[in-house]
């Protein structure tokens, strides 16, 4: 490309000849010595100070002068590229200038008013930034259902994108306020503060949801403890309510340093929209987290007594228990066990393990009822049949069509050996593991509970020599479906084989081994509730071995 | 007086007691170590932890059976209980914050996680110990309820790696950084990096020190397994996992000399894990180890190639599975010694 209509005569450089003005683009021709040779009407309209015949450096904006100097300062013959296109402000507008060097050392500058394009590009970039920010915001806020975590995410995001420091305060019904601070580039910090809202009326109003939009407040009115630790002097404060699901989730204080006015910038209006969206999403996330916490607290309270208990230490008895509810999220189910350590009136400890028909919460509620009833019936525990009959009666009256099976184990001592009395009420019979690996089925049976008017049961007495163990279990083990081919029951034979391998092991090891083999058998398949308890007479100490160094 | 004993001496004594199955002697050793002036953390990690490492290695080397490992773990757990009940051991008020420690789903080796739990408590953390084999759903429910500063995940067995990755992604998606540890992640933590875990530590002490330094990472939510492992897009892992039962039947069909159904199921598990991680060596290493174990039992390893051929025939449409199986056959043919 060559420069258009290179002037034959610099004296005619006034630029009003027909070919120049006919070019539909503002043009500026600068001679090799730096004088503006010609400028068409468009160019003069864009750069009103330029006068043909005078040097460029006296009349053009600095950015154009510098670009021209840069271009002409380098060796001839270098083809100009995109890097030589320059932009700069001229009286509130943005002008783009593209150079074409001529053969005589002169340069033609093609000018364009870039203001509108620039404005649109800015707006587009701003919208993209905002969309990216709101997406990140949503991802981070929706990630957790935990209120503290939501507040941390809110404070961190606001400090990263909107302010030098942030304080988020959760609405509360008591006087202790959960507060999360974050300064730009720092980590969120949580604090619990007791705030006197009567002394801070604006904050009190905002925490109760009024006024509904952000507003600036006087930094001097803010108590120091509401500022993030490590925050320098504060030049401005913007109080932003966080609305959530019909009530106020809290407020956010956006803090600006002395050089930064968080609510006076030029783009305030646009920022306001973003801030409102931010506040709405943060408030909704905090509110959902609060609801979740309230529900979780209710659930925890109601199910506390239904959780499998920690097995207490029994004197002279090794006891290990295991429990695995059917649902992955659940911690309770229709299997249960309980351990009553014995008292002055009823010295023998009683271990109960059972299974209620059905699964999940309904079944778990019934296990709670059975455990409570059994607890009240402990005085008759020495008489298993009477205990079961009373329990059966209580269940008949209250459980509808549900029923339960269980096994009772009363633990007596006979020197280092244990004397167990075991009674099954419709439950898989206990298995006894001798130290030589023999596995015996305990001969006890009885009717299940909650169905017939009277419970029948036969109690078996078993002596556990030191090292012998007794396994109580629910049918979740034998009826575990899985294995290498995924469709076989675990079955009693496999259970007996696993037990046989555990001869002589501590009770915990036996319980763990059985659970692990069953879990491997199940793989990722669905399963019923599983409960087990292992009672063992401690092995005789082996003096003379493995003394401390 | 005898000279001051090193942690290794106490570990030797505890090892003897554990091997003898003598719980009270084991407890005696640990308490004597504590009373000799060794710190509780050192007893936990350099005595009990060391013995547990030896037990694990003895199992890998086929010097002890699986039930011995359970028995040793039971004794070590009791030793830890006794240590923590000793009057010389007092837990400080938690000042650092709250963390969750869990074993990934299907992982039964709870003792390494237990050691981390107790070390963190000794250093002033509030720790929720979720114990062995924690399903992701339960872990997430716990995270939402308690909002810990970090989740520490333990995995010992290689075939738990896909479950570990799922747990890492789920925790990070809930905005909680994840520290992982355990032999499953490889000696240098290679799988931890592959899975995008925020932190990996070689042992409990390193993990505790890292936590105490603070400045925990802030994971970005929204990542999916295929973002870390683009090869998962070919769905070969899903295919093998879903057809595992059929594959086991096919691999045991040749009859004479093939490995047991349980051993074959583990083989298919390793194949699936190798496809998940796209790591042939993971599968070859397991095969070499299996051949070694069979050899020490005096059983011929001739069934393994037959089982691999049967699997290759079943999976002929899956190029990566064919590649992994071929690498396995090559390793068997080369009689590569099992990894240490």
C-alpha cells in the first residue's frame, strides 16, 4: 500500500483538494521533517489543534507525537505492523491512528474515532467480568450448607473483588453475633461478638432488614471491633443488607482504605447492580445454610438416643461392637445393640442385640422404644423369659404390624472364664468360637416379639474359657448379597469360616475381621443394616514373654 | 541405670509384644516409653506407628496373615487408648480450629487415621474422627453440619483410589480443602497430585506440622473427575466396574489352576483402578506381587496368565484395558520382582 495522493508540492498542503476530502477517512500526512503537510476535513474535525504547515509536535496530542517519533526513528524499510497502531484520548473521545509510511520518509496517519467501539468493548468486558464474578460467587456460596463457611466465602469474595476489607455479620436471635472478617489478600477470620445494637441503630436496622439497599455510613461511627484485624485506616464504609428467604440473613460492611471511596466511584451505578446481586445471593446462601443447621440440630437432638452406644468397659470381659446402617447418609437404622453394665441389684451385665422389621428412621424409632423399655425392665433381666414376655406385651400394644427379633446375653464370671446365658427371640443364634478354631451354634431359640400374645424362648448356658469368644449378629451379615459374582448371600457357612480363622484374636480384631470380610463381600452393593457384638473371655496372660526393654 | 533408649528400641519391644499377641505387655511397653520421658506424640508415631508400619510390611511380604494384622491392630488400638488415659498425657484446650479425619469409603485400615487424630488433638486441634470406610454422602453431611477448616483423608489400599478421588472432589466442591495421606497415594504422593488434592503429607507428623503452619488452600468448586483424568471420557473404567461380576466369572472359567474367585475379584479391582489412574504399573505391580504370594504358598502361578487372557478376550473392545492387560502379561513373563 502506498500513501494516498502523496503531495507533489508541499505548498499545496492545505489539504482541501478534492481527492483528500473525498477519502471517507480522516487522514493526516506528516512530512519526513515532522511538518504536517496535509490534513483532510475529517482529520481536522478530530484533531482541531492541528494546522497544516506547522510541526506535528506543536499541535497534535502527545501520544500521537510519540508514536510518530517512534515510527520515523527506526530504519527505513521496516514494514509497520499492528503494533504501530496507537490509540489515545482527544478531548473526551478516543482516537485510533494507523500509520502508512511513504517512500519519501513521510507518514500518512489514518485516523478513526474509536470512542463508541471502545465504550462497547469496555461494557462487554465489564459484563463478562461481572458474569465471571457472579458465577464464581454462586459456585463458592452454593458449595457449602454450613453458615460459617458461607460467611467466610462471602467475606473472602467481597474482599477479593469489591473492597479493601469486609465484615459480615449474621442475623441472630440472641445478643451474640457471629462475625466473619476478611481483608484483601488475607484469610477470613471468625469471631463471636456481643453487639449493643441500641448504640448502633443503623446496623440494628440493617440486621432486621431495613433499609433494603446499600448505603454509606460514617466510618467514625463504627466500633473498632467491627473492623477486620489488620485493617488499616478506614476511609469509607458501605453498609449492605444481605436479604435471605423472607428474613434478613445478616449485613455486610464493605470497607475502603483512605484512598479508596467504596461508594463514590464513577462506576457506582453499575457496581450497585453487581453489589445487589452479590448481596442477594450471599444472603440466600446464608439463609439456606441457617435452615440446614436448624434442621440438622433438630435431627441430631431427636436421633441422639437412637445412635448405637459406645460400648462401656466391662470388668473381665472383652467387648467389641460394630454397626453399619443400610443408608450411606444415615447413622441410625433398624438394627441395634445395647450394653447394660450391671448394678448392685442386677450384678450381671446384659448385652442386647436385635433387629426391627423395616429400615431407616421408622425402624430406628422402634429400636429406641425397645431400648428404653429394656432399660426399664433391667430389674427382671436375670429371668430372660420374663423379660422377653414383658417386652413382647409392651410391643404388642404399640407397634402396629412391626415386629422385632433380638438376642440377650447375661454375662457371669467363673474365675477367668465367662458363663453366658443366651436367649434368642426369633433371632439368628449366637456363634461361639473356641481357641482351637471350633465354631459352635448356641442352642437357643424363641418367638419373635410384637406378634404373638406370649413370647416363648429357650435359654442356653455357655461357658467361655479364656480366649473363647461369642458372636451376636443380625441377619444383615448372613444375608449380605455380593461376592465375586455379586449375587450370592454371604451365608452362615462363610461366617463360620471367617470366625474359625479368628481363633485366639482379641474381640476387637474378631469384630473388625467379620465386618471387613462382609464389607468386601458386599462391594458397592446395597445392603441391610448390620450389627454385631463380640464377647470374649480375656486370654490368660503369658508371663515371661515380651517384657519391656 | 540403662542408657536412654531410642524410640526404635521401644518399637522393637512393642513389636515383640504385638507379635506374641500379648496386649498387656504391649501396653506396658508403651507406658514405659512414655514414663521414660518420650513425648506422647513420639510414642504414638515412632513407637506405635512404627510397629504398625512393620505389621503392614510383614503382611505385604506375606510373613503374617490377615488375621494377625487384625490382631496387631486391635492391640495397637488398646495401646493408644491406654497411652491417652495416662495421667501424664493431657489434651490442651483446642485453640487451632476444627478438622475432620476420615478413611475413604471401603478403607478399613483405620489406625493411620487414628494416629493423626490423636496427634492433632495433642497439638490443640478439635478433631472429628469419622473412622474407617466413610461413604462420601456421610462425609459431606458431616462437612455441611460442622464446617471444618480441613478434611484429612486416609487411604491405604490402592483399589480405594477411585473412592479417594470422589471424596476429594466432593469435599473441595463443598469449599473444604483436603489433605490426603496413606500408602495408596504412592510413596511420593503422585496420586494425590493427580487427583488435585490440596495437600499431601508422607506421615502424621508432617501433616500436623503442615496444618499448624496455617494458610490452608482454598479449593475452587466445580471440578469433576474427568477434568483431572481426561482419559475417563472413554468410559473404560465405568465399563469394567459395572461388568466386574461377569469378568470374574469369565476369568475363573478356564478351570484348573486359575486363582480363586476372591483373588480374581481383587485382580479385576486392580484392573479397574489401573484404568482409572491410567497407570499400567499399578496393575503390573499387583500381578507381580500376586505371583510372589502364590509362589510362597507353593501354588503355581500358571493360572494368572490364563485369567489375564480370559479378561483380555472379554474386554477386546477396550483399547486401554487391552494395553494394561498386555503390560501385566509382560510383567508376569519377565518375572519382575514385586515392588518393595
